[in-house]
C-alpha cells in the first residue's frame, strides 16, 4: 500500500477548526485529533480488531426547512465511514458529502484489514454487505 497513513476529516471542520481521525496502518495506531488555529491535540492509541466497515448517510445539522425527501436525495446529507469493533463500538474515520470518496476509502480499508463493508449509505432501510 503506497500510503500507510490515512487522514480522515469530519464534516464540522472549517478554516479555524479541524477534526478527524488519523490511521497509521503500518504501526496499527489511530488518533482522534482536533486542531484549532494550527494547534493540534490528540494522542495515538492501538487500533482494536475491527469487525467490519460501516458506510452510512446522516444529516450533519438538523435542518428545519429540509424535508425527508431532501435527506433521501442526498441534499444536506453527509456520508460517514466508520470501523466497527466490539460488536457495536465505532471509530469514525471520515465524513464527506461525496459518496464516491467514502466508497473509495472503504475499499482501501477493506484491502488492508481484510474485513467486509456494510453499505447503509445507499439504502438505509435495506443495508447490504459488500464482498
């Protein structure tokens, strides 16, 4: 794998404040980080044994003017990729408004960790396993 460090970002990141998760695949470590005006905090921890990769779609901010159709059509929605461990614990890796970006990262993680992908982003009422 050409890049052994994955830097994921949260949708709430902006110019002054950045949040996300870094994965060091080679060393088996992860770090949830927050950076405010260039000052970064967060400490490296050993990655647990992951069960599967979860892709799903969520609303980033409650939108009073948005209808359920807006969410279903992807307007105002954020796609999220998480690594699931201990049956129901999640390590949020990355958030994006671009579905293709999430699926590409999921494939990269799948090839490294040799685990399945559960796609709840395409149809939240009917999640499917991707082999």
